[in-house]
């Protein structure tokens, strides 16, 4: 038996095998999803990610149905590759937004911000699209699979934006070995290709990355927002703190600034109003979400990096410059390949030939 004399080719084949389920599900040559980021993931960045071989996802955020329809059409004008749409479960016009996705034949709809209703999943699937949802625990992953969700995303607390309490590494161990029925994508803290390989090797179909795409050349984020990312290190991206159990708030990971203090003041004021019976808990929680949406817009669009919200994941320390999207994706794939190649090179000769056969077969 001859040992392959072309290990780099073998590494690529191995990578293609490792993420083949994710690529087939997304319809893209790499299984790297560009996680939807409200205000950031609009047509330019989303089409750039899909054109570069990733899978872009439009962030609907608080858009109206007409605005979403225009954004989908605008994205389609810039790419003929597949892309998805991220809808926030709490959006008051969710049903209409689902209709817009169906009417515009969007292939993949990602439901964020809580468990989707069974009716929402059914309507999306009946309309011909695939449904993806976030699973913050194994029991929820199982429930989503039973509901007919086509793929799951598990997002650890290292991620930017709204986060759950559990780290990516723990969620991956808890969920990946148990859920084989549908592809599972891993998100949170992925900044390099080596981390992509680690996720794939424990059973992920692919990955979702947000923070690393914020400073893409094609990202419309304000230059001040990008500068803050380039300067920051992992420890600057901190999770917000809940002040009172009477007002449960979903933690948000962001770079610490004056906006962080304003969030605490907003919480304090709402807790006082809640205590005085002037506002219900649901209404107070909605105000918190409006606070974040407004603060994120001020930072991303207006460049107010003092009082706006600089939502960022811990991988922000690996964002060192503005780079074209295609370069970011190529760099991640090259790092993944290099990691596989290093491992291949460290194997004894006989194991290398077996590995070569497996990668090609
Ligand atoms: C600025 C920002 C805005 C985000 N907005 C959304 C959103 O609207 N919907 C959503 O599902 N996730 C949102 N996310 C999470 C990303 O889609 C993605 O899952 C996350 O960034 C992955 O972790 P990473 O930041 O460590 O790469 C946001 C993240 C960031 C940094």
C-alpha cells in the first residue's frame, strides 16, 4: 500500500468530508454560516458571504414585512447563491414576515429569540423552506427535532449579542453526540479554522460565525464600530448583568462602554416601575429589548461607540484588521486544512494511508 504523496490534497478532502452534511444542507461549498447580526447583516455583507462560498443570513431584526421583502430582493440581485433569513420570534408581525420569506422563495429561515411555535415551523416548511432554530439545551434540541425543525444551531455564551448561560464547548458535548437526526451547526467563540475542525470532529455539520464578519470590507458597520472591534481583546466583550430576579433579562455580550452603564440605569428604572406596579414584567422586558435595538443601531449605523451597544463575541480579539469577506472565509478554510494536515503529518505511515483512503472513499 502506498502512502499518499499529496497530503495537502488529503487535508482538503478530509475537510470536505467533515462538513459535507452541512454543505449539502446549506447548498454552499463551505459549511460556514455568517450569523445574522441586526443592522450589520444586510444585503451587501450577506451576498458577499454567499458569493465567497459561505452561507449569508439576512438579519430581519425589527424590519417591517415590506422592508424585509426589499432586502431579500436586493440580496438576490447581488448573488445567485443560497442565503437565509433570520427572524426574531418576538416580532409582532412574525406571521407576515414568514409569508414574505415563503413568497420570495427563501430557502432557509432561521428562527431566533425563543422557541418557534409549531404553526410557524409548519407554515415555513409547507411553503418549501427549511427551518433552523437555536437549541440552548439537549431537551430543547429534542423537542425542536420532534417539531420538524430541519437543522439546529447551538450557540455558546462566548458569542456576541443575546446569549445563553452555557459555553460552546459544553453545549457541543451535551448535544452533538445525542442529536444525529438533523444537522447541527455550532456557534460562539469561533475565530479560527482550528476551532471549526474541532467542532466538525465532534459531530457538527458546520459552524456559524458572527463577530469575525463585522469588520469585513463589505460590512456596512460604521468605521467607529469597526475600530472598536479591531482595538478590543476577548476580555472586553462582557456579558450584561441582571439586577433583580423580578425582571429576568437575557444577557447580552458587548464591549464595555458608557452604553453598558446606561443599560444598568435603564434596568434600575424599570425595576422601580415594576415594584411600584406601573408596568408589567412583559412590558418591562419589551422595553429592555427596545433599548438594545436602539443602542445597537446607534453604534453600528451612527458610529456612537460611547453610548451605543458594541455587541461582540469573545472572538473579537482575533479581529485585527478590516478584510474582504472572501479573504476571511479563505483564511478560515486554510487554517482548518492546515490543522488537518498537521494531524495527518503526525500520524504513523500506516495510519496515514488508512486516513488517505478514508478521505477519498
Ligand atoms: C452585533 C451582533 C448582532 C447580532 N444580532 C443577531 C440577530 O439579530 N439574530 C440572531 O439570531 N443572532 C444575532 N447575533 C448572533 C450571531 O448571529 C452569531 O450567532 C454569533 O455572533 C456567533 O458567535 P460569535 O460572535 O462568537 O461568532 C448577533 C451577534 C452580533 C455580534
